[in-house]
């Protein structure tokens, strides 16, 4: 009897345990909706402005070098000196050049004496042939000797002239007026022919040279044609207008930037090597959309925003194209339009398709600015 009661009590005990376990479980709470700040986009006016740091350089720079080898005897100019065309800049030791010129002159005199001797012999042998004392073959042999002497004289004369020029090449002269921007050799240095020893920035038009990153090259090309390029130079009261003259087709292998040269014309108040600030601006255009920087984030290598759907109160990511910045706002070129509602803060904690609620009252749509 006791065993029968025990068997009947076992299922009842299991049921009681299951009931107690069920009472211990709580119902899953619904996920809380995240509160976000939003704003309704409005059409506005915006202008593009790009600012770069540049350096003033001469349009033409010459790397000056001696045309003959030798030892530098003296240097008459220094870094930053202004020079005139034809001014003596540097001089080589003339001893070896002088000896070479004297040797060439001696060879010329010897060749001249030989030529004159052969010419006199030729005259005498021609008379002997006419008198029948020598044959025509002998006269031809003498004529060949005279022609050889004449050629040797012409060669010696050309060599003497070349050596005279070599002697003059020991003086390095300025080929144009300008400013010395680099000194690469000092007195006592032995230099080879063609080795640069000075750099001369010639007088004339000036360029401002600056570098732009790869992502702004296309934008620079577009804005340079329709915008205004100006250069602010320390010591010059007003910004100087400039014109885009040259844009490198290949990036610098070290900085991965593109070198740009802009023409600012002859600037007497600007010094070579001065720093300058280059500004590229365009007239303001209407119908664009602006966003606070806090509304933009990057995903998959592109700028993105969260657009709110008021009907379902969910957010969706939207890729945009950014055209620049104005203060703490970014100018959107494409991807958004006026009257759309976007999340303006807290975008780093949201996910695509998440249900949200507005923080505070719904933002009111403002009328578009008159243009």
C-alpha cells in the first residue's frame, strides 16, 4: 500500500516542481527605443573654400656650373645676394687653364711655321718642275706634304681657340639677373665639369608652389576655372590674385600629394622662399544642404548619415557626397534633399533599421531661405 502511494505521488511532485520553475521566470522586457536628436534639412547657400600653405619661387631657376674641371679659388656671392647679368660669381684656379692655353698657342706657332715652310718649298719645287729638273710625281708628293701641313695648322688654330675659351670658362658669370638661392661649393673644393655650384632664381614672374591631397585634385581643377585663386603674402597688404599654371600628373612618391604651381606675376615686394597662404573660393550657390559635423560618420570608406522615416520611426543609412566645410557644418553635394529629417547627434551608437524616438519635440520645418 505504501509503495502504491509513493508511485502516485511522484508525478504530482514533478508537476509542482515545474510550476515553481515557471513562476520563477520573468517575461522578456521589450527593447527600449533609443532617443535621438534630429533636424529637418533646409535649402541654403554655400560657397567652396580651400586653403593651402605655399612657398614663393621664381618661374625660372638656373643651376649654375663650371664648364671645365678645376679647384674653386674664390666665391664672390652669398646666399640671398642679388646679382646682375654678367656679374662674376665664382672663379676657378687659372694656373692649369693658363698652361693649357699657352701650350695650345705654342702648338699653333709650330704648325704655322711648318705650313709656311711647306708653302715656300712648294713654290720652289713648282719652279723646278717647270724647268724639268723634277718630275710631276715628285711635285705631287710635295703638294701632299704641304696640304698636310696646312691641315695641321688649321687644327692647331682651332685647338688654341678652344683652349682660350676654356680659360675664360674658369670664371662663372651670372647668365641673368636674379637672386642666389643655393650655394653648393666653397673655395678649395675641386669640382668636375657640369657639377652645380650655385642656384640662381631669375628675376621675372613668380610662382606660388603648394601641394594638394589626391582627393582634392579633381575639385581643385573644377574650382580653379570658375573660382578665384588668391595668395596672402606676409608683408604685402592685399592678397595677390593668382592663376593656376601647372598641376602635376603624378603624386609625389613620399608625400602622396600633387604639386601645384600658380602664377602671381612679378612681385617686387615678395621674396623668394617666403611662405604664403593660398585660398581658392567660389561664389555662393543656393539650393545646397548643410549638416552639422556630428551628423556625419564614415562607413565602407564613404561619408554616411542616418535618415529618419517618420512613419515607422526607424533610421536608415544614406551615403552622401561632401563638398567642403563651412565652420562646423559640412556642405552636401548629393545624397540628401531639403525637408528630409536626419539624426544630428549620437550616430556612432545607431545601427541601420533601428527603431528610435525623438529626443524632445519633433523639429519644425523652416521655410527655405529666399535667394
